[in-house]
């Protein structure tokens, strides 16, 4: 094992190594949780969740993060793999909110009022399917049952579909209480937009972003997708350049995985129009160069953030963590998910709400929580969760920190991992010295492969074929 001690600067760098990527490009979890959702079982129900929630009030009342899932969208994007309902009828919003309000009330009873809500996030679907009045009411109801932090240290964000609001609406979102905004863009090229059934004006998208900046939103974020039909290095590069000019604090650049047998909307995408795997890798390589060259840090997986953005700062200060929305700050929060399909991460458990709208309504109408599956973490899960989080968030595992946390020697605990770790080191994905394991710049795009070495469920999970390829 090497004696080399990598610098912080090196840990932040990312290097595109085509040969390694091709060799290690196999299916694997994205590690937004550990254990992953494949391990959730129905024996973990609402009662089990309520027990963990009450226990989490003691001994130290951690702050809370609330996530609300709004499942409606007016039109179908053909690449979409989300749990959503396509409807143009805005009247679907009211009965859903009615159940969500009752769920907020039930959840609010589980948590002590001295637990402040530092984070509040609306995702979907399309949260802006709801009217401004409905969004405002949602915050008011949440504020009646939870203690919402009421100064600008709070992190209140909303995912916005730029086709559903105008630049003028951004001020209303601010007045309602949001101080962070995230925009779905995907690609500005009209030919790509037609092929994915998502026609979105470049001008109005950029105007929304500009409005958020001039109104002083604490963070703006943009989602792009590479690997969509008719995308090429040049055309996608043009989209990336336009976004760089608009200077969002954060960017997510997701890989489109074409799985039409699993996600029926994707059957409307013609496989022959997709870029080849080689072209996709070229697009990815160029995108990384463009973003890192323009002052964005590669945080990990699909995420980039400007130096100075709170995501970059959290990575430096050790408060970054991964949850079902990707990378997040405020690692000390318990995450409470509300609405259909939402996932909670409270104390040492994960739980998920019903994915079906009608049965979600039926459970709430009976006065029950909507949790239908989940998992309580064992001591071994907690240890592996810590190790995988360190790799995903910081690209390293410190051996003394491990011993301090778990009163165990790292290499003794993971003795079965030695051969695989040795191989990863030989291939240049990691460096191992007497103090730590560090993911090398060439291994950062393949960090999931490093995590898989510590995943006790991989053999079982792999057979379930639920995961996308690493790149
Ligand atoms: S991509 Fe977003 S807006 Fe499009 S259908 Fe899916 S959830 Fe709705």
C-alpha cells in the first residue's frame, strides 16, 4: 500500500480517464442511502416509523428537514422515470393538499416543538403545478405543526418547471418564504426538446434565473441531462456555456439511462436517435472540463457547485451528506418526507410512503400515516453507511476517525475487502496509506465502484437489476 498523502486540492479534482471508465462501467447503486431502497421491506410500517420518530426527540433534539412531494405534471417528458401524474386539471391539487395537510398534522405530533425546521424542500413532479396561494397555504400549515426557522439561515427550496412560471412569479415565491430555487432545464436545443417532449423557452428560463439572482435568493440550481436524443458534443456544449453565463450556484448533470422496459414514457424515445456510448462519454468529458474551467467544483456523482456556494463549503467543513435528493447541507437534520412516495431518514431508519395516490388518500383518510416500507439500521449498517458517506461526500476514509466513531480497527473490520481494495489501488482509483483511503481524481467518477466494496448487500442487490450503470 502506498505512502502517498494526497492534498485537499487533489481530493477536489476530477479526471476523466476513458480506459478506467470503460473497465468499471457496471450497474451500481447511487448511494442516496445505505442500505439502499432495495433493502426496504413491508415489515417496516407506520408503527415502526412512529417509534423511531419519537425516539429521535431524545437525548439531543436534532433539527429537522421536511420534504414534500408534489406529484402532478401538466405534460409528460419522455425521458422521465419519476413517480408522477400527468394531468392538465389543476383541480387535482386541492384534494392532494387536503391529505398532505392532514399528514403534516399527524407527523407534527411525533416531533418535539423545540426541533427547528432548518430545511424545507418541495420536489416532484412539478411543485409549481400548484398555485401561489396553494404553495403559501402549504407553508402556513407546516408552520402550524412544526417550528419553522424564521430567519434567512433557513434553507427553503422549491423545484421549478420554467414552463409553469414567469420571471415575475419568482418574487411571489420569495414572499411566500422560499430562498432557494432549482430549475429543470435538461437542454436548450429545440431538436432535443422536441424529441423529449419538453419545449422550454431559453429566454424565459434564463429570465427566471436572473430574477432569482437579483432578488437575492441564497442559492440557485439547474438540472441538465446528457445522453438524450440528438445530443452531440457541440450542441450540449452550447447549452452548458449558456448556463455557465447565467451563473447558477449549483448544477446537476444527470446521465440519461434508456430503460424503456422499466419506464414506459421512454418507449416514445427512438433508441436510434440516442448518442452512442462513446459520444456520451465525450459529452461528459467536455462538460466536466467546461464546468471546472468556469469555477465549478465537482462535488461528486452528478453535482457541481461554485466555490463559495454552501454545498462547496459544506464539503470543506464536513457537514455535507447524501439523501434522496442528492447532496445536501445540514447533515445533522432528521429528514421527514411527506406526500406520496416520499422517503424519510429519521434516527437510524429509512421509511417510504405509499407510491399509489388512491391508497395514499385511503390511509390518510383513515387517520393513519402513509409509511408502507422501510428499514431499521443494524450496527453493521451504521458502520457501512458512515464509510460509504465519507467516500461519496469527501472521497476519503480516515482510519482514526473510523476508530473514534466505532471503536474498531478499519482493516480488521473490513478484512474481506482487502483484495478488492488492493485491485482498486492497483488500477489507480484510490490511494491507501497508513492514515486514510483517498479516491484519486481518476476514481472520482467511479466512486460508486469504491463504495460497492463496502456494501454488504451487493450480491443480493445486483441480482435484482434495479440499478443504472455507473456512468
Ligand atoms: S421530468 Fe419532471 S416535469 Fe417532466 S414529467 Fe417527469 S417529473 Fe414531470
